[in-house]
C-alpha cells in the first residue's frame, strides 16, 4: 500500500446502464427514467430526464467531446446519489429493493422482493 495516497472508496452498484429506476428522494421524486451511466467511484448514477441542470457555455468552447460553436444555455442530466433511486422490476412493474441470490445454474443474480423473480437485464438490440 502506498503511503500518502488517498484510498478510492469504490462501491459496487447493482444498477447498470439501461435499467429502469424510480427516484425516491430529491426535487425529482416520483420520476422514472433509464440509467444512462454509473459513477461507482462517487456512488452516483445519471438518469435520463431526471435532475436537469443548466450550464452556460461560451461560444467556441468544447465540452465533453461536443464542440459548442454557438454559446448559450445547455441543459444536461446531473448525477444523482445511488441511494436516491430504486430499481423498477420489469415483471411486476413496481419499485423494489433487491436481494442477492445464487441460481441453480450457479450464477449470481438479483431478485425482486415483491415477486421473487430474478432480474434479467434486457439486451438492447440495434435496429437495422
């Protein structure tokens, strides 16, 4: 272990991009959205259409790979704390706490507390 270097406090997040979640705390309480990305180092996630903030940009500034030739106000989704959202079960369509279990096949999975169905992430197929 290196001395004088701060330890990174990594949290394992049970949510992944593409999961449907419900916001349970904060100014956007009650809104549902899809997880866009996770930030495990900070314990935060970004949800589509939730926690919209405004950023004022100068003309000609590049921000995040997109070049803003025209200046103005840009809306963006800011990260939320992981504890402020709940996973929405796709089978019973209710926000739920989850529990970890091992299936008969030996794989680890998360299970809905209401319907006891294992949560399977829906693979997004590209439309061609």
